[in-house]
C-alpha cells in the first residue's frame, strides 16, 4: 500500500511539470508562427453577409453546358467577339484559346506564360485581345503574335504588382486592376487572410504612355468593366464583397460610388452585358465551417504558415458557383447558382 501511494505521489508530482512543458511548447509555437508568419493581419476580418433582400439560392447554373472541359487549364476569364461569334479565354499553360461558332476549340496564340488572368477584346482599329499577365503586365495578342502594351517593370523596378483584369475605352485608354501590392498570383489568398487594402484601379494613357492611379486602398481589386456610355469604370473589390464605380467623364469625374455591396461572396470577374447591365461572377472565399477560424487572428496566422491547411481553406472557392446580373442602377436583375460547385 505504501509503495503504491509513493508511486501515485510521484505521478502527481510529474503532472504539473509535463503540463508546464506542453503549455510552454504551445506558446513557443504560437510566438514562432506570429514572428515568421507571411502576413500581418488586421484584427478584424469581414466575411460575406448578404442582405435579406438578396435573391434566394437556386440551382440555375446546373442547367448550363460546360465548354472546353479537359481542354482548358485554369481559364480565368472570357471575352466575346460578337461580330464573328468567337469566344476567347486565357489559360495557365500560356495559351489564348478560342471556340468557334461550330463548337470547335483552337489553340490560337501562346504567350509562353503561366500567369495569365483577365482579358478583353480591343475595340481599336488593329483589333486583338488584351490580356493581363501578372509577371509581364498588359499584353496585346493578335494573329501575328503578342506584345507588351503596359510593362509591369520600369527600369527593372516593379511598378505593377498583380495586374488582374483590363478593359479598353474608345479613346484607347486602358483601365485595369492591380489586385495586391503585397501578394502575387500563387499566394493571392494571403491577401484575404491579412485583411488589409493592398489593391488599386489604374489607368494607362496611350498618348502620354503613363500609368496613373485612380483608386487605391482596395481590398483585392479584381474584375474591371466600363459602363455602356463609358462614363464610369466598375471594379470588383473582392474582399469587401462589393463593386465600386469610378467616374471618368462628366460632372462626377473623379468621384466614387458603390454599384452594389453586401454580396453573398467575393465578386471576381465582371462583364458588361448588351443591355448595359453587368454580369458578375461571385466566389466563396472561405470553405463552409471554417468561418470561425478565419475570424481569429491567430487562426489566420496558422493558415498562412502551413500550406497544407491553407490549400484546404482555398478549396472552398470551388464549393459553390454564383453569377448575378446587376443593372446600371445597382439593382439585382437575376441570380444564377450552383450550390454544389461547377
């Protein structure tokens, strides 16, 4: 009996020591994560919370046909040559690919890049397709090849960090987004976890060959579109869950307004419709069930520090698909969803 009590007492005496070691180890890991984390997060991270007036979820996108499945690698955006009925897209293997009215796909031009994003048809006389390359800048692609219209570097200094989407006005001006001044294409999600405004809306003036900043302090500047009358530009502010109007002509020139906010996810790409409305693709920035974790500052440090967890969270982007049609007045005209992801 005495021997058992002695053993039991020894076990109890070790318990506080073991507990102290575990607590110290945990604190040490936390401190190390915070000091070596690739992000310096804002204490508050906003998540989507659409208003009750937003149209209810549906399954309309499940009725659509999938084009180019198995042929396209990571297409980001599309543009349409309505005169010829040809649809263009840029893929992560460097190709600008297009589908003809008869349904056949073509490898059109190779830009030898793996960082292609948004693209748009050029309305200029010589035509062509404009495409954002996060490494090179803004490219113009034509039948005879491609050239860099706006370089991301000047005298070996990077001036454009993350060109994401572009549109060309009738006067030749280019309006494009610079998604994040801190993070790039391959770690874009860190911008969400940091929850700070690193994005910009930029303008390229071909007459002066200069790039100017129209808006800065955007929470991940993404898709860009011109209004039908080209009096304002709309830019998707992905991690603010809204789309912003910037007036480039008329009495309101230089002013900023909200086209639509409180979206049920992050607005990604945006395109002008034939009737003057806007079609906006909306993605989910957080995997279902992880909302509590990303609201915690330490939780975001952990996600940013361990790529395997980070990639698990990123997979939430493919869980659902939503497209909304919004009028020039910001009124929601239509909502299309695939609750299971495309």
